[in-house]
C-alpha cells in the first residue's frame, strides 16, 4: 500500500471549448468530473500502474461529499476528515486555439484542530515493510508553516519512507523532517531553495518549465542543469534524494548519491495537468517494488508523458505509458 496525504482535495473538472475569449461567453463540453487534487491524481495513476494506494485528506461542505462519492465511483480507497467550509473546484479548460487554461479555487481555511486530526490519521496507520507515503500538493489556506513537517514526522514515526511533493514554506518545513525523497517541479523547488544560478537556467524557467522546455534560456540542457542544481540544494536541506521534473525536457535529480538525467519521448501534449503526479506515482511504485533507479525513473517518465497526451487529468493509456517508458532515457551522469 502507498499512503497518500492530500490536505487540499478538490473536485476536478475538464472543460473543452473552441476558444478562450476573456470577457466573452464561451460554451463548452464537460469531459470529466472526478475527485481531485494532486494526491488523487497520484492515487489513480498508482491504480493504473498496478499499485494499491490509500488516500487521506479533508472534505468540506457539499463539494467534500461529492469528492467522497466520486472517489467511491472510481474505486479509490479514501478516508476524508470533515471540516467546515467548502472544498475547492479546479477546472482545466482545453481550447483548440492555445494551451490549457487553469481555474483553481483556493481550498477551505483550516485550523489547528483540523491539522491535528490529519496528523493523527497519518499516525494511525502503521506501515508494512517497504511501504512509502507521500505528502502531496499545496496546503489549504491558513495552514501553519509546520503542517507538512508534522505530517512527515508522523509518517516516519509510523514506519513509512516518505516522499514530499509540495511548495513554499510547507516544502521547507518538510525538509526539516528529513524526508526520504522530494519530487517537485522547477517552480516548486525554487520556492523553497531559491532560483538556480544564472548560468544554469533562466530564473523565468522556474515559473514556466512545467509547461514547456522552450522558455528557459538554455533549452532542455539548461533546464536540466538548473534541475540538478536545485536537487543538490534540496538534498543539502534535508531530503534523502530529489528529482526535479522539467516538463517536456524530462527530469534531473540526485538519487542514491548519483546525479541522474531523464529524457522523455516527445508526445503531442493535450493536457499536461497531472503529469508531475503521474511521475510521482511511477517513482513510488518503483521504489516500493525495489526496481532499480533507472527502471523507476523510466516508468515515471512514461506515465507522465502519457498523461500529457490525454485530455483528462491524471489519466493515461497504460500501453502508451509502457511504450514511452521503454523509449525514455535515464542514466546516472557519472556513467556518461
């Protein structure tokens, strides 16, 4: 089992329109509605890959009840803690005239009692040998700076190896608890350990690289250099290992004391939202199964690229993911 802590759950929707016209009326077709948030994407990707996830988070209001129903319909095993307020809705708008547009609401405010309840849930499910947990996604509004650190502490005390995919002060706080692994994109890494050096990649790449490798001044290799630098900083700050995903440019990281570069086959991207979560799922499953680093990174890259080729969020064709994994390249840089 993989234990997934996703404090900021959502109702995810994908809407297809002919064009996005700010200030105008757009009529579209709803493609999907599902339990959402990064952790839910990790859970469904793990299911597709043959894993066994257990998802926990908060449920607020009518949308919280809908999240529970949607998760049950999809067969996701989930535990939701009821809190006041209303769970958020996250909408991805796909248009023929440009890249996806994201309309993501803030989640409900949480208080210290809610934090304690989720930390208790993390502590109440002891790990079996070799099991991993992930603390995943942006924190809800009003979270204390140490919330994700407390979740990591509870999970490690319960025997899990812990991965973190977070941002800002929550990622920084989690690093103080020495997580076994951090999987983030460039923007998320920069938010906790600072921008890469000017000669490693454009600072603007930190905001844009999750969507396109064309925006960094150094192209794919410049982004890879930035990803490696940031991975070193994440490890120096407390992570046992780290990988920074780079959108179409692949990924780079520090795993098992070695620097790794991942190159992903190009796909016709339709909806890249959730690709990082599918990457995390592939890594988690590879780690739990004891696959080698190269195999785990290639499986992660294949799942991420296959998700980008799908219109839906956190979904992919398994045959395509396996084909892309077989064609992905992952190597320790010392071997090059």
